[in-house]
């Protein structure tokens, strides 16, 4: 039965059927032809999974990211980052990465970060002599930080499916996210120096930085409100997402005055499309996961891995390798909802904190955003930068290597994730 389930899933994914529908179809066919389970189980578990107050945070964070994109917030964050570090070698690449880190602290989405930042920075880097393929690759890689620095949509999903504190996950993601950003900046500096891509040459002056800071103040205030409210206990992550949504709409409409009727409609439309697809994935993957649990697959996988080796280092390395491969073909949220319940018993048996596992699992699957052939960030970078995929892939491998190095650091040094808890 398990072989049939995974073979069907592989066939449907290969046929480019949307992952949510592929999960549902594979589960339904397996239930009908290989078990005595009532197929209504799929609908019941999907409804139960989606009937969650916590999951309401996802469409709100998506909408907040769209308000940032259309409301002029991204441009002001870019201007501030440019004033701070645009003068160094590879300055525009540094600006792209730093702005992605700012944006990550508001949107919680990797693809949204690439879309918003890339539309400005890829053409700007090309004008300054950067190779267009490198500009798109760097923007795509920096976008992975969007799901690590809090708030994070994948952290919300992981918290729901594993009953882990979302607030703790948000706190634990801060330092790993910053390390990812710094690692990308260091590699960008090395490549830019080798290629001769200089910075603006204008060193930051107090007046210019202060002006850019004041202009971006309301944008920077958003993460302070969101995270401060969560950590102080004033509101839950879901309430924080709703407040973020309202706040970014007010700033984009009444302060920066860049959201009008057309922009508002576009924001709502994009949010409905993305949130609808996400709901399909989460709901139908719950039926898939329930079937695996009923067949004791998580227990069997745990026993197999623990029987393979007694070494914590080896088992965590095997899990990371497996997740890296999965991330090449299946998106972050689907992978998390399917695999987190399977691997959590394994890592718990090794003494790994569930919050720590959530961090390095999310980093691992985030690398899938820029790993061919799936690479959602790569497709977005290719679209917004109007550059061919093969040209981007030529430059993406060193960036993947750097992020894998960060993944290993976070995996084997749990204090990087847990020191703020």
C-alpha cells in the first residue's frame, strides 16, 4: 500500500499536477484500492486540518507582503539599505541581500521577497554592469531568508503539524536568518571583487542615512510591532498577522499613498490565488499524513534510521540529504506537512529539540527554493528579471553551497537556534 501511495504521488508530480491535488489523488486511489478505509477520511481530515485559528496567519502574512510590494514599502527599504552599504564592493548585491532580510521581517514568504525585491534590483544591478543571470540568482538566494527571519509562513505550518510553539520558532529563526544573510553577502563580495563590480562609491553620511531612515521608518516599525506584540504576549501569531496586514495597508494607502483601487484589487487577487493553493496543499496533505500514520510509517522510518546508525551526526546528515533531495521537487509547505511528523520522532529519540529541528528543516527546504528542477524562487527570479533559467543556474551553485554550509552549522550547533529562547 505504501509503495502504491508513493509511486502514485511520484507519477502525479512528474505529470506536473499541482502538489495539493497530487497528494489528494494519490491518497484517494490508495484508500479505494488498497485499504478498507472509508474515503470520507480524506475530506474529514482535510477539514479538521484547515479548521485552525493558527493557519489563518498564512493568508494575512501573504496579503501583508503584497501590500508591501504595491505600497512603496519595498522601495524605501531598498533606499535605506543602499545608503547603509551601497558603497562597498558588490554594493548592489549587498543592498539586495540586506533588503531581503528587512522584507523577510514583514512578509514571511520567500517567493514574495524575490518578487518584490527582484523587480527593482535585478534591472538596477544590470545597469551597473552585473551579469543579469548573477543578479537574478543572488536575488533568488536572498529570498530564501524570507522564510527564516520571523515571521515565517513555514514556521506557522510546522508549528501546527507538530504542536510546537510558533512564538519559539519565530525567536529561534532570528540568528540563523542573519547568518544566512551574512554568508550570502560574503560570497557576493568575493564574486564582485573578482568580476570588478564596484559599489556606488558614496560612503554613508549621517544626513543621508537619517533621511532614508525617516522615509522608511513606518516600514521598519512593522516587524517591531509584529514581533514585539508576539513576544510580549499582547497578541498571538495569527493576531499579529492580521495586525501586520492592516498596518501595511494603512501605511501604503494613507502614508505613502501608493495603494489605490487597482493596487488593492491586485493585492487581494494575488493573495486569494496563493492562499487557495496553500490551503489545498495543507488540507489534502493531512489526509496523506493520516494514512501514513495509520500504517505506522513514521515509526518504521524512525526504527530504520536508528537501526542504520547509532551516530547522531550520521542520522542528522542523512535526514538533511533526504530533505535537500525532496526540496528539489516538492515545495516547502507540502514537504513540511508530510515529513515533519515522520522525522520528528526520530530526532526526538536523538535528543534534538523540536524547535531546533523546525529551524534546520525549514532552512533545508528553503534551499529547495533555489535548487533545480523545482526552484520556485528561480522561476520568479527568471520572470521578474526577464532572464533565461539556464543563465541563472550557471551562477546559483556557489550560493547553494554557501547556504548548505549554513545549514550544517545550524544543524550541528543547536545554540545558534536556541540561544535566544
